[in-house]
C-alpha cells in the first residue's frame, strides 16, 4: 500500500491523476499485488492517521486518547494476500452463513478496538482492546489463516507475556500485532518493532 501510494503521489505530482482520483488509482495498483484490495491500507497510507474505514460505508479520521504498548513482529513466513483472499472467498462459497458471522465478528472487533482507544487509558480500556484483538484473531482462525509459523509465532508471544496477538494483514504469514501490559522480555525485544516508540 505504501509503495502504491508513493507511485500514486508521483502520478498526482505529474498531474496525471487528480487528488480525487488518487485513492482509487492507488487501490487499483494494489490490486496488481493482491488480486483484490479492500482499500483500507491505501486510505491509511494516504491520510497518515488512524481511520474508521468501511469499504462501502463511512470513513473518518479518529485520534486515540491513549497509546497502547503494542508491537509488530515477523512471523517467519511471508504471507501471500491473494492466496488468503482466495481462501476467504472459498469459505464464503462453502458456507455463506459462517462467512457472514465472521464478517460481523470482525466488524465488532474493529468497533470494540476503536471504542477502547477513544476511552480514557485504564484497565477497562486495555481489557477491551485485548478482547477486540482476540476476537479479530478468532476471525483469522475461522478463515484458516493462523496455522503453521504464524500460529507458532503468536503462541510464543502469548507465552512470553503478550496479552493478545493477531495477524496484521491477510494472515497465513507476514507480521503479527501484539499487545503488552508490561515491557516484553529483553531477549525478545530485538524481534519486536514498537508502534509507539518513546
């Protein structure tokens, strides 16, 4: 998404693409990598801030009231988004009721996380954010995108003290988001990228 937005901004600078056309132009570029981009990563890369994003609905910026101690780490396996998208579509064809339920759960996870971040920092908002991450992770479980190395990596993070962990992107590899209440163990810190560096 960042690469597509960089190319899109260059096209905008050359006046080959207007500001209004930029998001869709960048989404179409990302389609070349993913097969079908939701547009969410493009929208965030363009805005550079937190967004409430619905593919066919509302989109607006929001600023969190507190900064959780969360990190991103590599699972050890490259995720291939187009394969993950195909797997989710396959599940939909097999069981539309389950597909609908997973989508509702993911929407609930997003709304729960947003609510937690807009609340005041405290145990209740932290627990709500952890619950949102757990619910989102369960969606990836149902899609069959948390096995192998990414599943082992998430288990290692949880055993090391993370409160919650989930894939950051399409799943089945790539990066993992983890939420911590206490600082991660020293031996693990070189593998973790802080999202709110001091």
